[in-house]
C-alpha cells in the first residue's frame, strides 16, 4: 500500500504497512488527553488538514516513520 503526491520539483511517497481506517473519533476527551504530549495528533499527517469534533481518525504504519494519523479522505486514497 502507498500514498503518493506531487509537490513542486519532487514526488513524496509513503510505504504503508497497514492501516486502520476507523481507529478513533476526534473528541474533546481525545484532545484533552493529547494536550500534554509532543504530537497532539490534531491534524492529518498527509494533507495537514485539522480535525474537527466528530471526525473519524485513521491510523497507518508507515515505513521509516512513526505511526501516522490520517483523515478519512486520505485514508480512502491509500492504494493497495
């Protein structure tokens, strides 16, 4: 599986080992728990769009990176 996007002068690709498309909901409780941590997980790791209350967050294992959270739009774009 992989995600690919064209940026000026380069192409960025992530090799994804596995993905859980319905990992958790973005709620006030989730935001409070993550508030004291370095990575707040408040935006998509791929497109950088911010999560709003009620959004379903996907979790993906990416080669040579930490696990990444994705919005549902980006999770649907993951190619098998």
